[in-house]
C-alpha cells in the first residue's frame, strides 16, 4: 500500500501532509510532517497542485486559506476537532460585544469561519511572542482556556478573557497521572503540551508544542527517559527516532480519536481519486480568515 501511494503521488503530482499525531505508517509516505500551521506553510511552497491533509478538518481549511489555487483534500471527512468547534461565529460576535476594546486572539485550532471574526491567530509555539507584540493589554483568547492560561503566566502584564474551551484529549491527563508516572519512572523528564490542565503543566519539566516536545526529547543530553504528556502517537515516533532513549505515555487515555480516524487505506483512496473530501471555501470567507494569519506573521 505504501509503495502504491508513493508511486501514485509522484505520478499525479500530489503533496501529502501528515500531522504529528498520525500513525507511523502514514508518516512514512508523507512529504511533510509537523504541526498544523507549519504544514500549511509547507503546502503553500510545495510545487504540487494537489495536497492531501492527513489530519483534521481545520488543518485542511488552513491549507486552503494559504493555497487557494490548490486542490486540498481532507483524507478522512469525519476527522474533525472538538476544540475547533466549541464556539461558532455568532457566539464569538456576542463575546466581542461583551468585551469591547479587547483584541480577539484565535488559536490556530479554530474553523475558517471563526477566524473571520478574529484579529490575530497564534500557534502553541508562537502564542507568547505574538501576544507580547500585540498593541493592547486586553486579550480575548479563544477557544482553549488552558493554553490561554499558560500564555497568561508568561505575559502577566496583559488582561485576558477566556471561554470554557479546550482539547478533550489533553484534558484527560491529571495530576494523579503525573504522580503515578513519576513513581514508575523517577529518572524521566516530564514533557507536556500547554493544552493540558494548568495543574499538570505546573508539574512539567518542559512545556511546549508537539514539535517542540519532540525536538527537546531528541536533543536533551541530561535525560535518557521521558514521560510524554501529549497524544500517545508521539511516544512511538520518538522511540523510532531516538532508539537510545526511552519514552513513556503520561496517560494511556491521551489518544485523539479524530486523528486516529485516518488510515493508510484512506490515503490510498485519496491518491487513486476515489476517497477523501475536497475542501472548498468561499473567497470572501477565505480572505477574511487569512487576515488573522497574516497578522500573526506580521507580529513575528
């Protein structure tokens, strides 16, 4: 299956993107692997006219926002993101009226529709830098209050308003999980994603995006064991990429079912032309959604 996918993608001029939470068999046939926004940038600079996103819907939308001329395919149409769908544009407009004078900051994990109502976008790795650079001290941060709270700790001089949103997968990890993992692996460093609960990130040795967690684990020469506090596929990827080190999941429950919806068979159907969902955006919506991404890039 992998050989046929690789043959067809070369023959048809298809670029395959795989989010870090995809399984390793999908990693092996991808042209680019990484976090969602980084993948959309790679797609924009790729020579291919067709892009397959092995991830979730908002990621495919972001690819389309940056590459309107390209044919963008979501590899599995049921792969959504609960966090991205926790608030809609009408609800956000009501919040903006409730908090006049606040800059609306959208985590990249939001729908294209929601981005049209926002002033600036952020990723988990850029959020602190971007919010420090915003020319106001009033921030309405959506949708993840856990990431927002973590940013607030780094930028205490600004006033934040949050909604009760977050990633259901990362929310499954608890302080009890940390205590159990520390007891089982006393020499391991704890690396967690800022989408985790504040009481979990407070106990971590390192907090960062998925890409940052992987980079830290591979480069760190002080530890040979790591407890991974993000989607459990990262444990396997790190074991394969750094076989001289050991990696353990913080919780066996930290599995994103939406990411796991995509299979190698789905990708094969996409490259053969019988599967996947083509992502289309109205041009007015795309332009409005792109504004907050452009503002993120302008701010650094």
